[in-house]
């Protein structure tokens, strides 16, 4: 798991939303991880019940995919351009955020 500053994660996701490719929701994120397409997975800590996302972190560790958490699913949804909460997302393509992503993921 990567301990990134939440603000930096949201800045990265905002740029990815505009220029890259995201998979939204737990099911889509899970599929992207299993297929080896995900480069970064972000999950919300306030998911209830937590069992909905508890498989994501071990799956990411197994596939050697970066994983991070943010505090709010509502905020995660807002940052990726939807008006509802989102439990998890997977970044497939960083788009113009590639350089930012490399820097953040190496920290």
C-alpha cells in the first residue's frame, strides 16, 4: 500500500479523469486488477460494509499493483467526475498524468 497524501491522489485522479482512463466501482476495479490492466487502485476507507473492498489490497499485492486509500467515497466519486460516492477505482492509463504518477508512486 502506498501512503500518499490524499490531496496529491485527488490531483492525480483529476488529471487522469481528463486525459487518461479509469475503471469505476469495485467490480470494474477487480476485473482490471485480475486482467493486469490496473496501474493504481484507490479505495475509500468509509465503505460499509468493509467486506466489499477488503479483497482489493491483497489482490493488488499479489499482482504487484500500487494500492492506496482515501477517506471518503463521496470525495472519490466527485474527483472522478460522478455525482455519487465511489468505493474504488482503478487507473488503466495515466494519460498526461504519467510523470506525476511516476513521481508519486516512487515516493
